C-alpha cells in the first residue's frame, strides 16, 4: 500500500528539508561535526541519514551491511522507511518514480535512489546519468547515490573528466587521502 507524504513534502519547501541534510551528511559527516544538522525534526529524515551514514561507515571499515540490517535500522526511526529500503533493493529504477511530482523531493525516495545505485551499479558515470534521466530531485538523488556508490567502488571509480573543473579539487583530494589513512 502506497502512502502519500505530500503534506510533509509541501511543508519541507517552506522549512527546509531532510533530503538536503541527507546529501550533506553522506560524505561530510566523516569530516565535519555539524554537517548533518536537521532544519526540523522528522524521524524519516533522521532514519534515512543514519542509513546512508551506516552504509558509508561499513564500507570504510570493510564490513558487510545487509538489507535486513537496513530494514531493522529504518524501523527504529519510522515504519515508512521499510518500503523505501525494499524499493532500493530492487534492480529496476523505473518503479522508484523519482519524477513523481507529489514525492520527488521526499527524503525516502532519495534514499531508495541511493540504495539502488549502491546495490546494482558498478559504473559511477552510468549510475549518475541513469538517475539524472529518471528525473525528480536529481541533484540530491545523485549526491546521495554518488556518496554511497563511491564508498563501495572507491576514488578510482570517479570519472576523471568530471573532476577537472571541481572547485577546491586539491583540498578535497587531500581530505580523501587523509580518510584513506584513517580507513585503509
């Protein structure tokens, strides 16, 4: 049974949204203490952020994370998370309905997009291009998917031509190098 979270999504436009926090916390939580501050309390937002951070942590520590682990973790925060974790564990992107106008900026839809990339893609460029083509909140979907996918595939998987014009590239590369020393 699908549940509409339109009211939450509409309110998020006025108050800020957890999906932005989800995108910020995915990578920056490893180096910044205040990166994951929420603009408002919503257990779905917190749960999705925790799931993204857990996956990245497990990848950095070379630990396995299972769908069951994520379902259990999501249930601790909000029951609706379960549907989107399951969705992100399905091989096709079309059922995610990322361009649904009623829920396209919804944090759990972004979580499902990130999980889909993490679980089923092995090429960074094609994963991001597929998510862009799927529509919806493409910048946030791609930020979360990119963080999860690159945590699994590693720095070498990032398209070199996408990094040439990156602002503060050398500073970010140094931060990444420092992380690899902490998490070899």
